[in-house]
């Protein structure tokens, strides 16, 4: 289920997590070559992603 990004925080390991409108979080790591997300490492990059959507795996699991 697609959910809007409303903010970001770092987990206990320093990895970035997108805060979703549904209340869930999703890691958004920049870990080349597996994940190319260079925008996550700067405040400006993260700010540009506010309001965009991600597929919330937890919502998908909770859906009937």
C-alpha cells in the first residue's frame, strides 16, 4: 500500500528511516550497489522527498 513520507529519523545504528503517514517506518538506505539513494544522506535531499510515496510493507501485511 502506498503511503506518503511525512518525515525522517535515524535508527539506533544511524540508518535513515522514512516516517510514513500510516504510522509505520521504512528504512531508506543509500548502500550501493544494492540501494542507490544518495538523496538520503543530505537534509536537502530528504526534504525533497517529503510528500512522495513508498510502498508500506507492513500495511500490505495487515491488509486482508
